[in-house]
C-alpha cells in the first residue's frame, strides 16, 4: 500500500508536467493525465483518512471497543441459559 507522502510526490510531479506541457499535449493525452491526477488525489485522501483512523484506534479505540464486547457476553450467556431452563 502506498503512503500519503509517496502519493503527494506523484501528484506534485504530474501536476508540474501538466503545467509545463499542458498546451502542447494532445487533447486525449491531456485528458488521460488529468484523469490520472484526479485518481492519485482521491487515493491520497483515502490514505490520509485510513492513517487517521488507525491513529485514532491506537489512541482510544482499544478501550472503546472493549465495553461493547463485554456487554455482548452476558447477553449470549443469558440466551444460552434460557433453553436449559425451559428444557428442565
């Protein structure tokens, strides 16, 4: 997986090429390069969001994820105990 920093360098170089050679490029080539630029920009935004999500999970996600799991265990035990009582 590519990091946001690596994508940023690709975006910068492609943007620079488009600025320098933009007018001399054919319409089809310009269209392809702008499409690639948009794809790289979207991928960078996604990578940044994933990095932020991972950082949030490392900071407080472990403690926040534990209580719901603890709540589910008694519910599962309670539903498992009900059929035994009904059968007895």
